[in-house]
C-alpha cells in the first residue's frame, strides 16, 4: 500500500489556503487556463489545487487526470508568479500522479512527466526539474522499472537544493521513498530524508504533509537499525496527525504500524500491541482503510509474543478484511503468513499445510519475492513431514535458503537455516551442514548481537517511556486539580454575583415600594391640610354668624328692656333662649375642632417629607394652630426641627409607626427622637408626652 498511496489526500492545506488568493491588476480570462497562468499564475494554481478535494470525494479520477494534465501542458515558459507558483506546481504533479494511481494506470510505457522532462520547455527543464524527476521516478517505481528509477535518482542527486524549503521537504521525501526500494541499504534515502526533515523545520509547518515526512524518517531509522531515533521521529509524526484530526489520508495508520514494528524489534511486545490497537482504531474511523495490513501486523506482534492462537486469529481477520482489489497480491501474502502461524499453533496438521502450499505455488507471479522464499520454506517443511517426500522437502528448503542468502535477508537465513540443518540430520545428510553452517553461525551471531543491543535499547525505551508516562500522569493530575480549582472558583464567583444581583434587585424593589408609600402619604397629608383649611374657613364663618347672633341678642335685649315692662315673661323666655344658643355654639365649636383633627389624622400620608412638602405642611399646621410652635419654643428653646415635626404629628394623633413612615425613619428612630424631646422639655418619667404636647394648645 505504501508505494502507491504515499502522497494521497494532502490537499487539506490548500483548502485552508484558498483565502490567500490574490487578484491580478487587470481583468483575467479564467476560461482559458493558459491565459490565466500568463496573467496571474498564483491565483490560477490556488484555484485548481482546490478542485482536488471535491473531485476526489466524488471519485472522478478521470476528470482529475485530465484537469491536472491540462494545467501541466498549459504552463507558460516564463510564468509571472512568486515562489508559490513553483510550490503549487509540485502539488499539481502530485495530484496528476494520484489520479493515475487511483485508475491503476501503471502499465503505460510513458507518462506526461517524461514528455515534460525531455522537452525544451525552460520552466520544466530548469525551475521544476526536481519535482519532475521525483515523480517520474515514482511512476517508474510503480512499473517496477528499477533501472530507470536508479538512473533518475542519480540525476536528482546531482541537483542542488532549491531556495524554497517547502519544495525541498516534499520533493526529497518523494525521491527518498522511490530510491529506498532500489536497494537494501538505506544510506542514500537517509541522506535525502534528513534534508527533507531539515527543510520541514525551516518551513515552519507550511509544507502541508509534515506528518508523512516525519513518519517515513522514523521508518528509515528503524530499517537502518536505530530504533530510538525511529520512535522519536514516529512519535513526532503521530503528534502532528493528532493535532490535525481532519487531515485526510492513511498517514496516522502508517505511523502506528511503523511504531508497532519498532517495538516488536525491541521485544516490547506489549507496547507493540498497544500501538497496533491505536492503528486499528484509526483504521475503523476511516471506514476500515488498510485494516487488512493493520491486522497482519497485529498477528505478527502476537506471534513474536508467543501467543500462537491470537496470531492465527488475526491473520484470518486480515484475510477477511482484504478488499477484492488487493486479493491478487495482498491476499496471497496473508495466506503465506497464515501457513507459518497455523503450523506454530497446529504442528501436526501437515496435510492442510501441504495442500495450501500446492495451491499457492500454482501461480507465484504475483507473490512478493521474500514471501515466495518463505513459501518455499513452508512447502519444504511440510514435505519433510510427509513420508516419501523428504528429499523433495530438503530441495525446497535449500532453494529458500539460497534465495535468502542472495538477497542478504538475515531473518530468513536463520529461520530456514535452522530447519535445513534439522532436515540434513533427519535425512541422513550431515555432510551438507558445513556448506551453510558458517553463514548460519555468522548471521546468528550478528542477530544475537543485534538482539542484545535491541534488548538494551528496549529496556532504555521502556524506562524512558515509563518515566514519561509517570510525568504525564503527574502533569495530568496537576492539570485536573487546577481545572477543579478553577471550576470551584468560578462557581463561587458566580454564586457571589447571583447573591449581589438578587440583593440589588431586592433593595431596588424595596426603595421603589417605599417611594410609592411616601408618595401616597404625602398625597394624604396634602389632602388633610386642605381639609383643615376648609374647616378653618367654616369656623371663621361660624364665628361671624355668632357675632351677628350676639348683636342680634343685644338688639333683642334692648328690645326686651324696652318691652320688659310689657312682656316680662317674654323677656325671660328670650334670655333663656339666648343662653341655650351660647351653649350650643360652644359645643359646636368643640365638636368642629375635634372633627377637623380626627379627619386630618385619618387622611395624613406616611410619605417621607421632602423640603417642599415639609414647608407646605408647616404652613397648613400653623394656619390651624398659629400659636402652637411659639408656645413650644417658650417651654424649651432647644427644640429642633425634628422635634417640631414630631410634636405637630402627635397633635394630629399619629402613632409612632405612622410618624416613622411619614418621616422616613424606623420605629426605633421615632422612639429615640421622642426620648430626646422629653429631655429637652424636662418631663418627668411618669409624664405622658402626648398629653403634655396637647396640653400646650389647650
């Protein structure tokens, strides 16, 4: 899978970058790609690279191929653009390659990249030459034309780096990936990838596929026997993908697969299985993409850990998960792996092993060379346990051993060498053992030495991993504590704010209520004072009537004197009538006064007196009781304005609560004011203040 889908689904970066498209200073004919590229290459390429994602989602691979081929063909010799033009043209090449791979067009003898590379077009032969060489190399790799891959690789290595770190990071990674398949050694791919990683650092996250580059660097470190560096690089790639959960492609799955293989090499099987579990989870999130490869590696982890049944189970799951499009190649590889796990779990089931080997050997054209060599070994092992076929089994084992020796594959040399030595002894041919023994011992010693080194590295990795896990746990605990503290603090602040808000609303409503009560009291007092004024006027009218009556009485008395001689009895009767009228007038005056005071007390308001209302109240009171306040001051010159108000309200027969509401003070305040007034008036403790104040007027 890796040699076909390395750079797929990487257009996410361009979807975000579309907001940076700039406009040309003159009108652009966007219907003509060549004219658009001539006038404003940057905006044109931003537009066309953004088309990749919707076309890919709709699986319009043929349209993708035509679109990006047309852009490549329409590129002018001297485009008016910036560094972004060269960078974006590299992505156009990537999308053209991906479109062909999705259509499995790998059998053609020549692609557009070959034509552009061999043309006289100055932009392609000078500026974009590194990208053309890299993707031509990938096309030849897909066709398994290794000589052309090696030849293009030599041309690429002769080129100097570009002045754009983004281009170098992507292009050198592509070339390293291609050259890694041409040779077992990793020296050249390592040099290329180290420059790619260095360019990634310089680009500061603007390459677009940093996770893929870091992950492949880790893979090369593992292949080169540097597992610690491999873990660091792969973990960096995993962190990059984790920080960008929307990044399309199978990069995260590849990283977890590579990490699992590194842990297996270090015999950290629990860590390997844990990393593989993350790969399974990532695959399921992507609709089981690459699940067959993930299960294949999971089976290998359990096999190395000695869990034979689990290994056999997961290799069977991998076979079930293999898509039909990969059955011709990948299914065969899984079935060969299953032979090894099945034999380990059921060593006596030789017949089934032999039948499966015969079925697989009928067509080995699509089988990977290393897997084919293992198939020969499994077939030979089954023949050795089949009576009458021991010699044929030895020949198959020897064939497998020779192939592994030629390809310098140490694991194959050791596993087949063990089986071949036992076969020589079993078949009575011990004289052949020396022909393979020296290579077997040398390889075995090398692997043991490497295993000891890996064990030491694994122990160090486990220690460092455990230490980091502990640090992470402590850090997580601190973060959790801080979060809880912050939440508790915010809850307290919120509660306090609610309390203040509720208290403020209560006080505001209470003030509004008191203002309403005060307004009502003031209205009542104003009405009572007006009533008192009316009563005073009526009393004055009554006094005038009394004066008129007195004058009438005097006139009547004179008439009576004059008529006394004539009507003594009538005079006596008139005198009696006059006395009665005087008594009735006195009673009427007293009753009128009592009614005015009673009505004024019943109508008085409890509104808090303002300066204007107080002045009006004093005028009304003085009009009815003109000599009361001066008399009060004569008794005690220290009387205050508050004492005057309280005395006036007492005269109106208001209670202490009504006095408090009217003056806007509490009952306790009224009592304190009354107490101070008693001291100023010099009243005895048994004297009643109301009686004293009313007695002043009387």
